[in-house]
C-alpha cells in the first residue's frame, strides 16, 4: 500500500480531528456528570467510527488500485499450471480460433493433446509455432533444470518436426508454420486470437506445473508478448526455418 496516502496532509487532519474528538469524549466521560458522560461516549463512538471508516476507505482504494492495474495490464485469469491441467480452457478457445501462436520448448504436451487437431487448425487458422532449435544448448540446460532425462527436450522437438512435416507442407488451407528459435527461452506463450496464455519457467519444476496467466488484447501485456513473439519470429539471428536434417534422430545421424 502506498504509505504516502496514509500520511498526506488531508489524512493527518482527518485523523487528528478524530483524535481530538476521542480525547474530548474521554475527558467528559471521566470527569463530567451524567449528561456530559453521555455526550463524551457519543464523541468517543464518533471518533472510533471515523477511524474505522478511514481504514475501510483506504483499503477499498487499494483494492480499486489493484483492479485498475489488473485491467490496465489485461489480466483475465491465472492458473496453477498449464498443458493438461487447463486443457479445457484451451479447448473452448481453439474451437473457433483464427490465429494461433505458440512458443515453448519441445512441445511434448501440445503434440500429445492436439496432434489430431492440427489438420483442422490449418483449415481455419494461421498457425505459427516457435520451437526450440534441437541443436541449441538450451535443450540440455532445460533438461537439467526440469530434472528430465538428458535429450528429452531435443527428442520432443525432433519428433514434433517429423510428425508435422505433412501439415506444414500441405498447400491447401492456411499456413501452418514452424520456426526454430535460437535465443534464450524466456516465457511460454500460447496465443489464441485475442487472448494469450503465458507463464515463466522455474528451476526444478516441469513447465506444465508452472503458473500460467491469461491476458487479453488491449492490455499492456498482450501487446508486449505479441511484440516479443514477432521479434523472435522475424529476426534471422533469433530464429530460423527448420531443415530436414533438424528432425533426424541422433541414432540415425551419420
């Protein structure tokens, strides 16, 4: 809470006036007659009520400030995890989606949950997916951070490239595009039209168990996240188009 609101001149005047009422009432109750004691009790009650109202108003103002901040940044909801934990939230938005942007590591959960829907997505939505470059050292780093088996994320990324080759190369429908990002991963992004699910990566915690936030178009965070995604997508030093070699399993490489 902003302490300056509590010690502003107007606040001090308000509090001191009610303190004066309280002390006057206390003096009357202690030293006066029956009528004076009744008046004093009323003054004490008025002072205490004034203080209670002061605290209530200040707390209410703080709640309003919080709500205004949430609205300004575009927050819609928050969840304890992502992927399968909130799949129903994705499902109802994806049903009529026209634009889908995704940025994550190996996309293992996305493949498991939605690979059967990719062809349908392509028929009605422009899909852009930023996938970790399988050659990036960050794949091994994140395996260690999530306490996964070495090569888990790299293997998931390669599988995603192999299994989406058909839908990516299909000439009918809307673009279903994948680029491999080579920069340091920062946040998980799942945009569906005018809303974005996003969240951080934590050490020793699988991505699916990390908190996820939902923001809407018009809020500050929506625009920042779209800019972040677009910058990585369009910058050749931050991402690249996949090649057939990127999908080859390590056991098949010469």
